[in-house]
C-alpha cells in the first residue's frame, strides 16, 4: 500500500460535524496550518500562507472528535493524505487536500487537556472479575502457584481411579 501518511499541527477551523454513513459515524472538520518562519537577520517571526485541510475521522475516533474538539482548538492530526480537484460554481478548478485521520489529539504544546476513557465494550464487561486476593498484601502468588495440584505439569500420585482407567484403556487398545 502506497499511502501518503502526514502529520499536521494546526487549529480547528470550525466545530466538527458528526454524521452517520450507514451504521458508521464520521466526523468532518476543517483544519488550518500556518507555517511560521524566523528571519535570522531581524530576529522576527513571520507567518507563511495558511493551508487548509479537510479532516475525516471515522468510527469511534469520529465520535470522540465530535465530543472533544471545538473551533480554535490546537490539534495534531495524523492520517492518509489525498488530493482532489473539482470545478466550483464560478467555473474555476479547485484543488483540495483531505486527510483521513488515524490519530487526532490536542496539541499539548499549546495547552492542557484531560482524558475521559470510552465506556468499556460488552466483551470487556463480560471479562472475569479480578481475583479479590490480589489486594491482599500478605498474599504470596508464588505460594499459590506451588500449591498441590496448581501446576498442570506436576507429576501427581496415581489414584485407584487412574489405575482403573489405565487398565480399561489397555484392554480396549488390545481388542
């Protein structure tokens, strides 16, 4: 696959719009990136030409973008870059750049944020509960592992049932 992966730093140009495409969510927003250059002789910074990108974020990422980003937020976006051309209503050919985001986050060089995790999925909710003994500071997990019968590869003494089962297997194999 020859995708052009790009990382952008900039600002959200308008609040993201979240919509459904079939059963999948997608968030779209415009992002402005303005390069800054230092003139070494004067020591002054100057702004370059602002470049605008349309960003699409699909599925859970899109839902999170819709809940998290607002116009003016500083963001970092990574994703697949594509260019598209079309003729606008004035008859002019317009080139646009679109990014299908794989990662979107606030730019922490410009401020602070906090994370609220997504609710757990049903599969994670059905996972077995942690062993309450894990909270016991006196518990020695190695001793639990060494308990008789805890090691599945440990040689166990034969019982009367094991002898009967082995004899039954030998009899059926001989027949």
